[in-house]
């Protein structure tokens, strides 16, 4: 199959990418000219009894647990189908803010279901991308032909998908429906490709980890322009930066200096105020510094004073050794503090805490994916990683509870009751969940449609409590 884009979007039951669950997914495949070449794929994921959704998220999407139980498929089948689509040879998977949000949910769902959480991002010539930073770059460098009318309270442009589609007369009826948002994202991409094809193609060609790492050269300390959410203000989302050093704490990041800051702070214990970490594996938008040196209207739009920038750059290069020594020491202290903090103990949350699996464990998992649910539980697996046995039991219990023995059913019920009363991270426990629903039902600002959702959520919570706790 020729190279293609796979646009996708998720609706979730909360915002915690490790602990919350996916409710709905939609995917549409296009060719490289953004012409749709396959029918859309839309799926719901059946909610499992070891988890309560966040009521406020359900009010946004309108999706209730009961709906996923009626229309959805078990999580294992759900993520397997997504993985199969993502891993079609030469697929570029993308969405709107997908790298920072949707992709993290996908990684954790793959991990929870004993799949490699990363291989779909590189195997078979596959890769990923994100339309959101493309939109920010268009706004900052080549906005001609595209409207950015919505503003935040601080005067910065709003890059919400619903605002962008409204500003440019792109249909998007039913925002926070996964399929509607996928169509909207494709149409935004088409608009940019039509109005600013050179910028579209530039970002597409220069999104890889290898290309970004080469552009962020810590030896030459050649400055570049970096576009990201962190920089968003009333004059854009781009600032000049200069690469300083590899990030000792995060292998896939380069520590850079923000050239809009006072460089002398880099020699103090407040140096982090002038630093920015660029994640080279997340398709950051990096542009040549010549765009502000040679194109007056871009420099004016971004409010970059080239003369002051070059003076700061000269000072930084003069004191580069002292700066690196100070920053490296501060990063080491920061890393030591981070490592001293207790990591999550539950295997569901340990995707980034542990080393990669051994060859033996990877081989076992490949075998497991070919086994029946009964065989997954009844076979004696000798894992190197002690977390895999727990993850395997939970996978079978969530997806095929009918194969559990009487004793295993009691174990699963006990685990679900623990999660109901002591949820992961900041997720709502049963009491908080019911209290939030009650408060929103009593609020005068709650609409009739929202009350229907809240009543469904209350009924689900009560039924789950009866099922699990008695």
C-alpha cells in the first residue's frame, strides 16, 4: 500500500492519560493529497468495572457508560483494531493535538493490553504527526488565506479546533464527537495545504526525530525558531532558541535557551526560567532563524528584536562552558529529587517507570496474543518482569470475565471494589463521583440534556456499587 495519512480522534472518560479510559475512537485514511480512500472506522470501547468516569468529561462528550456497554466492544478488541490500522505499512498517524493527548491514551491502552506501546510509531515505515503545531506555525509564519478570529482572554489566538473551523467556514456540527472532529481536522489540513502548501510540506518533511536532532546542534549552538503551546501569547507561539545540551533526565529531549529571556540568569540557580526542553520525538516545529533575520513582517509579528537576540547569543557563546556546568548541575539535582519521589507501584501506571521488557518477555507476549482467553490464564508463564502476571490477569478479567474461575471472580471483584473506593491518581472515587453528579443536578446552570447524562451516570454508579460491593 502507498504511503497514507490516518487521521484519528478519541473521546475519553477523563483527561488523565494513564488512569482514564477511552470511550470512542474514529479513524479516516486518506492518500497524501488528503483524499479519503477508505470508509471511516468508528468504535466505542466498553467500560470496565474497575473504573469510574469523570462526570464533567461525560457532560462534554455526551457519552455515558451505558452507551459504551450497549454499542461498544471490549478494550482488547478495541485497541487491537486501532493498532492494526495504525500499523498498515507507511501510515502517518495524525490528529489535532494527538501527540500530547490521544497518542498518550493509545500508548497506555496498548501497554495495559500487553502490546508494545511504541512499535506502531516506527515499525513498517509508520510514523506520526500532529496538525495543531502546523496550525500554530501557519498563524506565525504564513497566515495569508486562513482566518484566526477567536481570541483568549489574554489576547492570544485560540487554536481550538471548533474555533478554527468556525473562523474558516468549515462544517463541524457536533463537536466532541470523534468522527466529526476527524472530518474537521482533515478539512483544516486541506485548507492549509491549499493556502500554504510550502509550509505544509516543510513540516511534513522535517518532523522526524533524526531531522529535529540534527537541527538542534548543541556543538555549533546554531539558533532556530521553535513553535509550541508553551510560548503562546498575543503575538504568536514562536520564539528563537539556541540548543545547549542533551537532557540527562529525558533521553528524547534537547535543553535549549529561550533567547527572549535575560541570559545572565543562566549562571544562577534560577536558570530554568530561561530554559526550554524540546522533545525531539514529538514532531516539534523547528524553523530556520533566517525567517526573522530576513523577513521583516515575520520578525514584527513575532516581536523578535534581531539585534538584541544576536547580542544575547554572543554572550551565551562566550560563557557557554560556565552555563553548561551550571545547568547540568541543576538538572542533576532536579533528577535526584525526581528519583527520590515514590513512583507508582501499581503496574497499570508504570508505563514510563520501568525498563523495556526482556526478549523472553516479549516472546511470551507474542505467544499470549495468539492464545484463547482461557489459555492466557491457565498457562504457566515465567515472566522476567513481575508486573506482567498482574497485567495479564486484569486483561482477561476486563475483556473475558466469563472465563474466570469462582476464585478468580472473587479476586477481580475485590480489585474492582478497591478501585471504586481508592481510584488511581486524582480520579473520582465512588463518593466523589456521586457527590459531583448531585451537585451538578442541583445547579441552575445545568441544561436538560446534561441532566439526562447525569441521571445515567448516577444510575451506572449505583448499579456498579451494588454489583461490586455486595
